[in-house]
C-alpha cells in the first residue's frame, strides 16, 4: 500500500517582503499530519533559513519569530557568510 504525501498547509502570513532593499520569500506552513508550524525564509540567492525545531504552536508565533530575528540580527540572519561578503554586509 502506497501512502499519500502529506498536504502542505500554508499560513496567511506567507508572503514576499522587502527589508532594506532586500527581497525575501517568507513561508509559514505545516503538514496535514503534523500540527507544528515551520518558518522558512528564502533570500534572493535561493538560500533557505528554516526554523522548525521546535515547530511553532501557531502561525502567528512563527511570524513573530521572523520579526524578532529581523529586529535582533537584521537581514544578515538570512544570508550565509559568502553572501554577506558579496553584498558588503
């Protein structure tokens, strides 16, 4: 018997954002078999920053975590060291 892939459920908080002229795709989602929400941020180079351990109890908590990360670390949080050097961050 082949099991179906779990369905991805995207939050209404999923969106593209621009911060200091840098664009990011912010996805907040869960699967149909697990109640925890995952935060995933993709930068313009295609690099993903994923926060899923532990998963968030609600999508608004994942969004708040994104906002807090921006406040505390700035956009550097979403770039690796090589990308930061390339951008002069």
